């Protein structure tokens, strides 16, 4: 008899954003005359930058000529993109890495989900709470947790991120082998300062732990004491893997390109105490399971680092952050409590009058025709909160903010 992987049965019935999509579709079908504005899923609205489109078109034409056609590329990414990433995102910040420590992929979500394969099922995982669901769900699928009950999976170490600690996690008080940190954070918008991140690196070194650091939103950082990379912290290359994405930085949500940095200094042990390079193991994994990102997409990503590309993508980021301020101001003027929107394109709203997260979702959709994300969908500590994103157009963002502010609570 063919048996299934029963770890999948521990998961909730559907993925958070799939559930939201079903609810929104049902509302639209029942109210075809109403205009629904989404501040929910973190998809972008601005088109690709002209410099990126030009590079994409040029590379497409190359693929149509026998002289410049390319078939399979290197699974870890073409040298031209890895070097551009290295020089612009790391060397320019005084970080000493090499191009072969950078692995180009089709999305940070994929890499964050897949990287846990390199570790023993016995590893104890710590996650922020609330947390991006993929960190948790993929470890559930891998068998690192017990069942789900009372808003939590047995076996996971949850790091509460609440109003009391400014939505930044405290160090674990129990064993944790793998720690997922997202800064700037999705969903809360909070960001770890240099001092806070230094404490995490020191803790990881002392406890022989590995930090899986998601910095997909680093382009939105505005405060000088918030590091753009964990490798700005001395010693981080010995304990941390970093995940980055072009999705929000340059509008690649539909184009798909990201990268993961796995320093050669980062090693883990087997049961006999022998050391192994995570860099070498991730390369082995990628060459086995991944055929690389299309050449034309990598050329488009390279163009993000051109002078024109930098200016154009920076303008899009600034527009989104202006949207965030519009949302924040409208909420605060309406007497609502909201956080985020400074180093990240997310607004973390405290639901009023004791409404739970899904009740606020229903009220927002039915009375304002605005879609957001219930905080409880990110974990138990998200109950009573609600995430709004700044990724819609300025015009629709302004409309949506006005609709929310006009509600009676």
C-alpha cells in the first residue's frame, strides 16, 4: 500500500492566502457592483523598471539567434549576476564575500522553504510569532513538529513578538538549532537594530545554532541603525544564511528571481562531530533539484544594478513607502493604533474594540470593500492584529485608507 507523508495532515486545511482569496472571490461574486481594493497579499503594482524591461527584451532577442542562444545555465546562477550582486549588495557595504557564496534562485520563498532540507529532522526550530507561514509549514512537512493545538505546533520554539517588546523577538530560553529571523519583518514591519542583531549572532555562536535570515525587504530600510545584511555584524558569516529577493525591490513577483548567500565559513556537524560546509551541501542540493533561473530573467535582474535600474527601482520603493505613510496617517487620524511602515511596506494594525482578526477582516471587506490579512493567520500572537500592505497604486491606496478611516468601530 502506498502511504502518504502524514506530516501534511498536521497542517491547517488551506494556506492562509488561499483562504483569503476564496473569501474575496465569494464576496465579489455576491456583490459584482462593488469595487474591492486589496491591501492584502504582498504583490506589487508598479511595472518593471524600463531598464529591466530593456534588458529582458535584449536577452530575449539573444535567445532567438543561434549565435547567442543559451540552453542550460549554471544552477547556482550566471557569473554576471552573481558578481553584480556581490559588488552592489555586499562589497559596497564593506562585506567580504565571494561570488561562489551566492546562489541565484526563482524566489526567496522557495529557498526559505527548501533550505531546511539540509538539516536533521531532530533539529529544534525557533520562529518569531507572528511569523511568515512558510517557515513553519515547511518544517511541519519535514516532520520537525508535533500536532497543531491551541494555535501552535508542538515541538516548535515560538518567540513572541508583541507590543511589549516592540515586535522584536527575545533570545530563546531553551534549545534551538535553527532560528528564522525576518528583518524588516513580515508581517509586523518591525526591524532589528544593529545592537539587537549583534546579540543574535553572539547567541548563535555560543549555542552552535544557525540563523536563517530573511532580508527580502532590506531595500525599504530607512533608519541608519538597521542593518541591510546580517553580514554587517562581525562573525555572522559563521552562523547565518541570508535570503534576498528581487520581488519587492524591483517588482519581480511575476518574473521570479532571488538569491541566497551561504558563506563558506558556515559549517555544521554530523552525529559523529565531523564538520561539513553548508555551502557545499546547498550546491549539491541545487545541482540535483534545480535547473536554474532563465537567462533572460537573470539579465533583467542584472539591470537592476545599472545606474538607471537603481534609480528606477528606488523610485518604486519610495512610492510604496509613501503609500505606507498614507495608510499609517489615515489609521492614526481615525484613532486606531498601528505600527510598521518605516522600514517595511507593511502596516500592523491593532484591531479595535476587541474584534478578533477574522471578524475585522469580514468587517473591512463587507463595509469598506478593502482586503487585508488577519494577524492570527501568522500565529497566535497575531490575534487582535491585522496586516495591510503598501503595494497598491497611490490612488487606490489613498481610497482604501479613506474607506478604513471612515468606518465606525
